[in-house]
C-alpha cells in the first residue's frame, strides 16, 4: 500500500512534467481555479483543495504568475485575504493539459481496478480520511 501511495503520485507527476512541463501540484492549482466560480478562489481555500500549505501555494502561484497563468489580487470583501485568479492563458493550459492527464489517471488507476474494487477503495478512503480527521491543507 505504501508503495502505491508513493508510486501513483510520482507516475502522475512524471506524465504531467513530460507532456506539459508542470508538476502535479501546479496542475491541481490550475484545475482547482478552473472549476471555481469566476475561476477565482481565496488562497486559503485553494491550498486546502490542492492539499498544500499556504507557503507552498504562494511559491507555486508566484511561478504560475510568471508564466501568465495565474494572477493574485487582494480580496475586495476581506482585505486580509488574497485571491488567486486563473487567466485566459491559464485556462488554455488546463484545456491543453487535462486530456493527457485524464488518460493517464484512467490508465494507471481506473482501468487497473474493477468497478467493485473502485467502490471498495472509495469506502476504505472515506473511513481512513474520517479517522484522520477533518480535511485541512497539509503543513
């Protein structure tokens, strides 16, 4: 099980690096923003979605901003918060990257399991995550 937990993310990261030049974490950030209303999220919410710390997210969004894929702005409703916004170029990167990533997830994970095994794994993951506690971004 530990081997799978190490090798699966590494395989997905390798595919994204090879085919799109981005890390799995960068893809999670872009994908999270692509699904958010207005393609915008508070940094704290995005960190939780991407399962990363605010510090890691800040460094990542700085890199993505240099590429023109993300911009950051103060939250007009709460000056203490920062918003991350997916740019049109960032949206284009997600659209370009998603098909290959989805195909790789299907190949190495979905198609490797039967429907029953996927259902069992979902139930197991739900129980383990419940035992760990409420979902919070990694530190």
